[in-house]
C-alpha cells in the first residue's frame, strides 16, 4: 500500500483538528508540518512552480483554520485536508490554464516510442499526464501517486464512486490514444 | 481468453477493468480483490491491462526526493493568520478576505523589486536613513536587513517565480548551497554552503542561470572559513 496515503496517524490528526477548531494555532502548525511534505509532493506533480505549491498549501490551511469546527468526522482528517487542497488546486490550475491556453491530447499527434525504455516511458508519461483534462489528471495522481482508494477519492473530489472510476477509465484511454505503442489505441474495456 | 469466454464474462470484465487501478495501488476491499484476482486468472486481456497499469504506476513514482522547506512557508501562513486576526479585530462584522490570489503577485512584485531593493539596501546599510528613528515601521524590506540573515548565510539570492522545485534543487546541488531561510518579503533566500566549494564559484553558477534574478555574497563569505 502506498505510504503517502497511509502515513498519518488518524487519531492524533483528529485530536489536532479538534484543537484547531477551538482556536489553537500550535495545533494548526503541527498539522501543517505533518501534511506539508505530502501535499507539496502531490501538488508539485502538476504545479511545478514552488510559489504556486506553497500558495495552494497555505490557502488550504487557511480554509482548515476557518472550517475545522465544521468537520463532522464523516471521513478521515487526511481525506478532508486533501479534499480542500484538491479544490484549491483545481481553482489554481483552471486559472493558470485560462491564462496559458490549455493543451489537451486531442491537439497532439500520436507519439512513437519504445515501451521497453524506462527513460522514454517516463518522458511519455510526463507529456501524456500534462495533457489530460484536469479532473482526470488529478484522479490519476490521487490513485497512483498518493495511493488513495476509489472511495477516498470520491470523498476528496466530492463525486460519486462511479464518476471517479469513469474519470480514471477515460484518463487511461487518453493515455493510450497518446501512445499507441503502449497498449493499442482501443479503450481498455473494449480489448477483451 | 477466447472471444466466447469474453462475451460470457463481459459484465464482470468491464467491472474488473474499472477496478484494476485500485488493485495496482492495493486499496481494494478483500471482496473486490478476490473478484479481480479470480477474473485475472482467466482473462489475458486484463493481465495485459494490469501489466500496463503497473508500469504507469511505477513511472509516476520514480521522481527523486525533492527537498521542501515548510518552515519558510509556515512563517507566511502565520503572517496570513495574523493579518486575518488583525482584520477581524479591526472590523468584526467584515467577512474574511477571499483566499489566495494576492500572494503570487506580492511575490512577483517583490522578486522584481529585489534587485533595486538590494542596491538601495546596501546604501542604507552603509549610511542609515536620516531621521529613521522617527519613522514608522518601513513598508518595504531590503536584503541587508540584519535581523533576517542567519549566521551561516554566505549568499543571498532571488529566483525567478517561474523556477520549478526540481530546477531549484538541481541548481542548489550544483552550486553546493542549501536554503537556510527565505524567501523574505522581498523574495530573498538566504543560502549556506554545503561543501568547501568556493563561494565565488557558487555565485558564478547561480549567476549564469536564467532563473536567478540576483545573487550576492555576504560578509560571512569573506571570512576565513569560506573561500570567497
């Protein structure tokens, strides 16, 4: 199991968040330090500029500070915090794309590569991931980089489980379209 | 698996295909895991799919460790909270400001300002501001503010806001420097030496990089322990 998603002690997180809800800033700082590395690694996957990563993390913890009293123990603290970071990141990415003009897989010619080469695989993945629609990219990152279950991703993204599965499926399908050499151009479910 | 077998198991096949990513990251329930494993034993297409997804999963987790500096960003969060508290005390009825956006522009402006601030700051350090004791707290910061510089600092630098974490780390590795504090309000990082590499060499490496807006050695860099 991916340690990124499993390394936060759940009970101490709940205690910290309860303290934050009562206005304890030291508890907020402890929570911040506990999550900073994990969030920074997640966010830097698709927001490489450091000041953007930091801005999203700090905005996230401002929301945590303001909303801790609204946490109802319906999910893990980690899922709740990452959900806030997800929504903050989504807004930031959309704003960046509005400025820059987003590229997507439909704009890109198919690539040829040798799937046995790790370097080429890595380069291809970076290019392919950068061209996925934002929600699909984030879903893939939450599953494969952060190690979250489909149910956790549903909570983080505030979507039904079926939507999470569909986003993941379409992300995989688009990666294939981008790189036929990896697994053919047909959709995964159609290849049986 | 034959075509006939596939059509007979099509509903389960589609369900399993959807579950494969979470089989790969090992977060499926026992029930779903058994279902996937049972299907995999009979379906070559899903085994291929699993192999491919494992490569993608592996490929997304090969990045080397990147150093993060939570202390500096935590300081900025404290500033944000203090600002919010001050605003709240000033006007308890007023809603909190919308989160977020000003910081980036503050940073950009600060980074652009840093070169000028450096020159101005150097002059101020040498001469002092006439009548400065009578002035209110300054609304700007300079790279020479003595209270902000740690003892081990040998270089002060301002980086382009567009520099990525990976680029920054690679640049610091090459120049054998590490961040000890920053960025300040003016966007200035304090850097310490990580090896015996002369500070002048580290500075030269920094200055030739397109994402370095400003880099200067400090007094400590000229001390006997540090080759200038």
